[in-house]
C-alpha cells in the first residue's frame, strides 16, 4: 500500500521526488524516506523520517540533499512498526538501495538464508530482504544490477513493485512489478517511475504501464523492458494531469471538497450514458451489447466502500432487472469453492483499480466459467481495467481523501444504469425505462439540495464528540448505506460504529442501546417505512437517542429522544445515493469536532495494494 517514486535526470531530482511523495501520501503516511546518488561523492545518501511527508520535506531542506538519481518512499506499515529504522529506502552494504511496495510472503525463509551468508539485518521489514538478495546476486555472481534484480525477484513470493539503485552503476534505475502497480514516466532526456501517474503529473503526461512480471531499466536515454527472457515494448499512454484536483481550494479538507463535488461528478458519470428516454448501453463499450445479451445472473466482488456499492446493486439488479445477484468480499472470494452459474457476468468494483484482493479475485474468476468480466473503476489505466473484458469508468476525478465519498456515489450511479440495461433483457418496457431515466437525470440537483443540510448536520455533530460507540440502522436497500455510514464514522472519527438491519435490533443489538450510544437511522419514504418506525420506537422505549435522516415527505417530528433531519424527497431508486450524502457530512463534521486528521486517518491508506 506504500507509494514509491524514482527519477533520473541531468538536474537535481530531490524536489521531484519529494513532490511525488506528497502526491502519493494517500497510499500511506507512517514514515517517508529518500535516497539520492551524489554525483561528486559517488555515495548513496539517504534521509528518513517518521510520520507524514511534510517532516521529510523539512528535514531534506535542512540537509540540502541533492542528486541526479534517486528513489523515495512513503510507507504504510505491514512488517515492522513505523520507525525511522523501518522506513524505506533500505540498503545493503552501502551499495544497493531499494524501495518496495507490497508484501513478501516468504521473507522469513529468505532472511534466514541471508543471515547464514553473513548479511546483517537492521530492520524488522520484509523489504530489507530484497536489498540483500540483489546485493548477493550482484556481487557473488558478478552480475549486472539488471541481472541481479532478475535473479532476486525469482526468489520472491508475494506482491511487489520495487525500484533499485546501485552506486557502482550510477546511470540507471532498475524496476520490477508483480502484484503491485508501477508506472514509468517518460520525459525529455530524463525519466521517472512511480506507483501512480499522479505522483509525476508535474513533470510528464506520458506513461508506460508495466505488466505483471515486467522488469525495466530506466536511464537518461530511455527505457528498456523485459518480460521473462524477452525484451518487449510497452505502449506510451498520455494521462491527464490531475494537478488541479490536488488543490483543496476553498475547502478545509479534501474530503469535504470531494463531498461537494458529487453533483458534478455524478453528472459527468451519467453524461453520454443516458438520453432523455433510455440508457445508452454502447457507453459500456462496443462489445457490451453482445455480452450483456447473454447475462442471466451477476457475481459482484469488491472491498470496503466498493463492496457496499455492490450490495446496493444487488437490490437494484434483483428488483429492476429481475436477475439474481451474488456479492462477495474480494478477500474471501477466491478462498471458497465457487459454483458459477451459467451465463453469469463477473463484476469487479474498485476506486483505484489496484486493490490487491479485487485484482486477485478477477484473476481467479478468469479460471471460472463466467460470460465476461466487467470493471467498475475510476482509473482508466488501472490494472483492473486493463485485465477485465470491458469496463465502465466513473468520472469522479482524483479522490485524495482516504475515506471514499464521490467515488462511491459515482459507482452507484453506474451500477444503477447497468441494472436498467440488463432489465431490458428481462422485459423492462420502454415507457418504464424512460420514467426511470428521467428520475436519474434529477440526481445531481437532488444531491445539491442535500448538501444544503451541512450546517444543520454540523450542529448535531457536537453531540457525538464525546461518544465511543454508535449504531446505524437501515432496512432493505438502505442497510448497505447504513453500513457505509458506519464505516465513514469509524474511519475518520475513530468512534466505534456498527450497522444493522433495523429488523435485527431485537435479536441482539438492542441490548447495547442506552442514552450514551447514539442511534442513526436512514428513513426514506418507501414500503418498509412502517416497519422501520416500529424498530425506532424500540430504541426510544429503551432510552436511546435517535438521529433520523428522513425523507421530508414523511413529516417526522423531532422530540426529546429523536432528532430528525429532513432529506429532500426523491424517487425510491435514488434513495441509496441521496441518503449517502448526509451520512458523509455527519462523519466529516464529527471528525472535525474531535480534531482527527480527516484526510489521513490513522492506520489507513487510500489504495490497498497488499493482501
């Protein structure tokens, strides 16, 4: 889940590397480090700090680090605590320096062998093993840095993307990937490498995406890539510069900015995909109609927030399209015996498209008898998109806040119109599709109206500041939304939050209800409203404090035990998207009230690229 960046140029690259780390901080911020090859001394000089990249930037300025070749790293800790000693880059014999993203599963076995060979380990990380392996291959076998890296990576089990430098070969960076993302930035007389194009947007818009198993040599003159024993060519792709997106503008936090961007990004996601009367299924790709004609059921796989989107989609697919849908958490999917039904579409959902568990699930699914694989993703050049049969891209733009907001609602928008496309195959009438599409077209304005609740929600957030636990309730399609609300609150405010189907209250959770634990409920005006009201009465009867986000048409009244926040009335199919927004705002305002780091919550990273 870490972020890596490297550069080789005829100028000082320290600023480029540090700026790259700032842009990659969403991938982890337990520690940061940089290593530069000094032209005058011929030595590798490194600097490491614990905490956010800003600390490293300040220390680097004082140290006046310079070099025309360098690598850098921002860490999300897996093996070993966040300490200066465990921070990357890692070195071997003052000759080799590496940065690594991923997890080496067999590092203990490799470590024991290296210790017997006389190598001394200075860290608790799995990554240090890579540096010593390369050094051993480099010196014992008299191999070049490229060949030594090839030999070393053959011994690694797990996931990795690595950058390697060597003070005896100061004209190159060797990089390799397997299971973790890595992209090469192509410049003019200078070249770069990073976990994400975002890191290099300030120096280039041309990128080469490395495939699984690729190893490359990066020099001033160009890039050479090998796959196994074969030298290969990889396409150069132009990627939009996201520099504007990484500016908070008038907002205090990226998360708040991204919440307020939702009307526009949902509109952008729908544009070109719906007309006045129907969903334009060609927008899912030229091959989409032929594939979708075969689909009789759907298998959805995702993690975290994306999994909640998949759970909402299950309701839409079964109620609108009238086809069965199964949802699985990606980390568990490939560890059970899959019984794939004939004519089933495999759908993988991910914001980044680099989530290790979701990618592994996709690769496992390819061995099963699915009709095809569809990626719902926010990054066009991601591994998930490239490895799926076809894709539907959300237009959320770069999402910096670790707690996902706009990526989630744009995923829902796409999954909703996918449900309508599939419903045509099961008899959806043109008149009914037209009615649904007209409702969907109102979504951006409904979100705008909902955002106007922010001040009211901010007021009630004060009542959460001293709370340690909370309970979120929803019924039917709103249950996954309650789960998403609970996830957001725990992610950024560190309040323990659980979500339950409201009908399950009396089967255990009601025992937890007292005046000290707020209970948050989602109450759209649908067929389950009367059932939900009965469940909420159970909470009030036991002294619980209720916070109900209710459709304004219900005419819920606030009283001493219940605070009602009226949400704009909306069509049933849009309820999950609209009711998500106030829960996002609640988690945000509570976190600000508690003084937590909203954009960079502890122990988390934006893109989970390790299993």
